[in-house]
């Protein structure tokens, strides 16, 4: 069996993504977007568009499609286009043209003339800091947190009493998800039932959104997405393309395909928020943390629908300290919406915290690993729930030995015209899981099927379903057919938050146990081959008193084509007993050219404690992808937003991403300790932790090589011309 079941389909072009569905009689839609960042649409002249060749319909807030805003969903309210005339960012979807061909729809969309009542727009986080608002805390609570030692009046007093203090401000850029598959949808209605082909991180969640938006019963919507070409949080919500295609297909009574252009993907979907973070660390002379203050600001859309939790995602849990103060503020901007992006909170938050820890180590003349080991926490500060399993110290030590950390020198070294430095950082990401249901079916041909609505946006979940299914049924992997990405299957939750393996795997174990129990009851029932006998199951067979029969043979004997069970699993009382997390240590070597100041990452190593590893190949792939994105965050990625709100580099030509020449061999190692306190499978997440800490490790290595401390990302050549 291949280590990645979908690999052959993808590399041979046989995998069908949403946009690949071409149906008889299909029409095409092209989205019209705004050209201002703040204001109201005064009018839309669609005369030329409506009379253009092949045009079937033109829709706008003045002639809208029949849609409404879904409310009360898992991720909150989902924005639906064309519901009003308000424009709150440049590139906002404000219209749709439907035509016989895509080219006709595109050309007609360019003929739509829009007039606005324009208002001043705020598009810069820095410009808006003075008017920042308190961000809402989790479950409506406070976004501030203070943990103080007995007798300490304030975090400022704790810092003032600290023998060594470092304090600095760090910032991170707005980022785009940059998934290879653009947001797209193909919608077709048949006998009152909508089938939607659209890449999404949870088909049942997309079906719920569409049913609510179209005001139809959930049974009338089927969402299909067995292949998703990258998501990273950007396809957690139902896309503009899906809403528009569904409503247009209903009106025109024919299939409709809507695909965002690459430029539209940069604005009409969502981004990672820009952040500013002020950190102060106070320590004793031996490196023990006395006080941590982490104040954060992030951009947010004008509806204030998302907050990037940088301080709460890192300093709240990472290191042991007697005194801790956190705050989170937000700045509403007229920029594209912000949303989840790989390691939301932890990725930008770790750049600030782990850069500050490096600065503290230098101030203490202390090895950065020793500083982190000294402050290794057994539980989050102020929390009585100990970590269920934590082997971060082993990650540090294994990584240091394998990377050759002992050879590090405070000022780096030179290699010809290159200044060479090394850096490291901690990585942590919460170990979570969502409610999930799985159907396991045993068939009379000696095979099994494992089915769930959950998605595989390149994470390897499809293969995990087959592996865990085979193990739970005690049969070979090649006898298990995994199926996912279809809302007709049991609800598998969302593929996000590094939860899919733990969520789906736990549910498989429940479903497998249930279907085996049902099989044994059937085997000993009246008229069955083992009537009245005490039976057991192992190795895909039913046993009793020296007799054995494969489950397929048993089903054939009873003229049963199959037997099925649906198992469900969800977080439970374990959340009241322990804290849960995946842990890791990131190492990298950076070479900076003496004369050009070009920075190149030349070595990378990540060592991770992520519970049981179900599939080493796909797990390493996930971690490596995250580490590469960390390098990209450090040296490449950043959306440049003009004062008008227009994205200056909102396409793949201008938005810098690493290519093969930018990335050396990525080394990944796991210290494997199954965590069955978290879930019965013992697995924790690997999808996001690989990105956490890597940008800081790069910045720390650059400082080690050059002596230049850069406190913002991405780091450019200009930053090193000193």
C-alpha cells in the first residue's frame, strides 16, 4: 500500500477538485468586486453587461440573488455577498455576471460600471493603534489576564524587581493563505436537491451554511469535496463562490460554475491579521523568569469578527513564571477579512515571544536552550491542570545533539563571503479534537469501508482513515476503503486546528468496536453458523471452539451484503483533568552574504512531541510544510496594503513565496509518546505546530550571524544593510 493513498491520483491528474467538474449545460459566473475600501454603492449600471454576448443574468445589491446570512453556525455567522450596498474593503464581492462561457462572463463583468459614496478608509494597523479597542475574550470574557505572586501588586512591580529585564516591540505582516486551488464552486440542482462541488474543510459544515443561506432543509443539500487543494483555515467557511453558484444555479435551472480569479482570492476570501506585540521579560540572574508581560494588537475587519490571539496563544502557556500579564486589543480596518490561518495566534505570537527569549538569553549570557529548560512548565501559569504528556525537554536535547548546537558561538562564524549563524525556538500548539462520527462497514467480499464527511486538504487524513480502520478491525490496510468529503456521510467535523486524526481516529475505534459487536451477535443468532455459541473476533475472523470464519464468509452465509455501525467521539471529562498540547523545538542555520546581505536558510531541523504518529510519511510532510511556511513568514511573505486599501501585491507574481531553491533539506524527528489521556488513539496534532517558532528561529539565527536584531517579519535585505 502507498504511504499516501491519494498520491497516485494527484500526481497523475485523476483527482477531481471542485473546479474540475464540468456538467452538461453548465453556465459560468464571474464575480464583480469593489474598487474602494469604504463607502456605499450609489449605483451599478449593468446595461452594457446585460446586453453582452452570452450573458444570462447580472446580480447586485440592487438585483440580488435569493440568499440570507447563515447564523448560529459552528464558526459563527458567515458573510454572504450582495446583501446590502455597504463596502468595507477594496476587492469586496459586489456582483455576479452569469453567462454561457467564462470568457463571456468575465468580459461582461468588466463592463459593469459602479458609482460610490466614498468615505475615508483606515487601512494601516500602525495608524490605528491609538484607537484600538479591547478584543473580546473567549466565551465573552475578558481579553486581559493577570497572574501575580502573593504580595505583588502589579506586573510593573514584578518587572521592576527583576534583576534582568528585556523589553521590545515586534510586528508581523498580513499574510494570504495562498492555497494552490482557488476558491471555486460548481452547483447543480436536481429535483429540489442541491449538489455542491467546492473545496472546503468540512463538507457537512458547508452543507449547513448553504441550507441556511438558501432557506432549505439540510436534507436538500449535498456538499462534495473529496479533494481540496490546500486550505490552511482559508476554506473553513463557505466561500463566496459557493453561495453565488448555488443561488444562480437555482434561478437558471442549470449547473453554474463560479471560480474566483487569483487576484480575487487575495481579497474576496480572508487573510491572517497583521500584529504588533510588546513583550517584557523579567528574570533572575540565573535565568528564572519572574515576570512576563505580553500586550498584543491585531487588525480585524470592520465587523470585528476575528481576533488573532497572539499573547493568549503563546505567553499564557509556554513558560513557568510567577507573574504574568496579557492583553489583546484589535484595530478595525477597511481591509479584507481576517480569519484562521495555519497556527492562528501561535505562529505570529511565537515570533515575538521566542525572539524576546533569545534576547533575554543574550542579556543573561546564557545558552538559549538552557534558558528554556530552566523555565519549562509543568502546567500553564495560573492553571492547576498539568500537561497530560510533555517531553519538550527531550525535544531540546535530541535536537541540540543532532543539529550540533554545542558548536554554536555567540557571534556566529564566517564561511568565505557568508556570515553564518544558528538559532532555535520553542514550538507549542494546543492538542484539540472536535466531535466526529464515522461509519464502518464490513462487506461480504472481506473488505471494509470507513466513511466520514471530514475533509483532507492535503493533510493525509484519507490514509489515516485506512490505517486506523485496519488496525481497529484487525485486517490489512489494503482491505479498507476510506471515503470522506461528502456531507452524505456521517458528520466528521472540520479539518482544522490539527484535530482531524485525533477526532476521526477516536470515532473509528468506537465504530469498529460497535460493528464487531454487531457481527458477533449476528454470528451467534438463530440460524447463523455459530448459533448459540460464545464467539470472539480477531484477525478479521469470528472464532469459537477451534472454528474460525472470515467475516465476509459469515456475511455470505447469511446472505448479508454488509453490516455497518456509526461511532461517535467527542471531547469529554479529560478537559477537566489535564492540559493538552503538542510540543517541539525548532533549529535552523542561516547564511547572510557579507556584501549583498541576502539571507539564506541552509539547515533546518524540527524535533516534535506530538503523541502517537499514525503515518510517519504524511506526518513528516505536514511538519516540513509548516517549517517551510515559517521560513516564508520570516523572509518572504507580507501583503502590502496601499492607503487606498488596494493590495499592491495581491497575486502570485508579487506576493513572495519560497521556491525549491529557497529551502534546504528539512529534517524532522519525532519523540513518540502516545497520549491516551487526550484520546484513545494517543495521537496529537502535527498540522500546525511545524510552523510555530520557525520564523523566530530564523530571526535569531540572523542575529547570531550578523548582530542585527530585526523585530518584524518578513525580514528583507534592507533590514540588514547596516
